């Protein structure tokens, strides 16, 4: 079975508020076996507008990535994140 990934690109408007999102999201990530491969850190905008924060999260499968995003635990975190940051998240099946 192929792994699943979240690719998130985020501009944080409120760093203190974003900490609340990180705390709120942790139970969902723990429940669905998330492994952070990239989380912020140095990056290069090679093409396109880019975002300030880039995150890649690995899950055991695309179904687990989907279930995590749509879980009640993560949706509570989404409500926090959307107040303090702008961005995109895509769910991708690995090869």
C-alpha cells in the first residue's frame, strides 16, 4: 500500500495563535500515524509565489491522510489555524 502525504504551504499571521493550532492538531496527527518529514525550516522559492512555512507530513496511506484531515480532532484545529494563518493543504498518494 502506498503512503499518503499532506503538503501544506502556510503564511502565519499570528505566531502565538499558531502555537494553539499546533497543540490542537497533535491528537489527530498522533491518532493517524503522522510523521513530519519537513516542518518549517529553510527553503528556497524556486518557482511560483511560495509561502513562508512549508510542511510535508507522511501517513501510512492516502486513506489515513484523508481521515486525519476530516477527523473531528483536526477540524477543531482547522478552525484555529484559519484565524491565524493563510495557506493550502493538498493530500497526495505516494509512489
